[in-house]
């Protein structure tokens, strides 16, 4: 017979191992506080900041945080009514960033979450709860003293629009969230200067927040930088 104290220890160990993967609560989209700007204090973190995009919202929801520090995730908004109904708060913005190598180049993915995606107010065709969009900025090597931008790719409808010269303000790309009715929202590089949002790196998120994003179900939208999607998206965004 296994002593009771050994069984208790084993049960506790299993609980600790299992708990990070448990789904957290789904909460109101406007109840989550954005993380303050946090990136690694390394050359890679400096590169994240060097090429951090400005985001201009030409149409639709503002950017909102998708996950809380404890792993709770946004419930989004019903895709009815006004295209901007319930999602106009500019104080909630958050930019997520994750970097990785692909075919000898370093891709930096900057991603944004919107609570709903409606191409036009009062029109449900093409609309859905939750939206994730991202750009991938390609550089030669984030460890270099002065990394070189090689190009960029902007997401939309499952693919990417690519360029070797994205529009920038200094080193920082200018990105726009827009729609061409009747299609829903996507991103493009733009001449319009947008807003500077708090940047949070994947590796700087609390473990509970990373696991919250890994296990969350965002309907027709998918977290583009979680472990199961990140490398595939870098491949699709490759120049």
C-alpha cells in the first residue's frame, strides 16, 4: 500500500502540473486592464521596440487587451448594431509581440485584438465576434547593434500582403486597420500615422496569461502568435 502522505504529494504535483492548462474565465471585453509596456531587457527587446508599429484605426473597433494577468480572456462583443458599438475606448489598446527565426531571417510579429469584426454597422454578413490581426516585420538579426529592416507583411483574410519597403515614421512601420466593404477587417501599411500602444512581449507575459491565450477559443479568430500558430504564420508571411 502506498502511504497516504505519498499519495497526497503525488496528487498535489499533478494538480500543479495541470493547473496552468486549465481554461480561465471568459470576462467582459472592457474589464481587462492592458499590460504596461514590457519587453525583455536584451538586444531582442530593444529590436522589438525599435520596429514597433504605430496603429491607425480607419474603421471598426479600437484595439483591446485579450488576456488578463491571471489568464482570464476577453469574451468579445456580439457582432450586431454599430461597427464601433462598445469598442471605442482608446485607453484599452495593447500591442502583442513575439519574434522568431525563419529561413535565416528574424520575423517580429506585432498583433492586435479587437472585440468584434463588423464590416459595416447593422450588417451581419461577414461579421463575427473577436478579431486578431498582425504584421510581421522582417529584420536581419535582432542581436546586431543596428538591425536592418528587410520588409514587412500585413495580415488579412488568412493571408499576408508583403512589401520590402513598408511605410514608416523613422524605423517604426505605420499600420492601418481597415475594411473594404463587404469584406471584413484587415491590416495594411499606410501613410497615416497612428497611435503608440503599450507593447507586451510573449516572453514577458505571466505564465497564466500565456496559457490563457493558448487555450482560449476566439471563434473565427485565432491567436496568431501562440505556440501552435506562430511558426506557420511566419512561413505564410515570409518575403
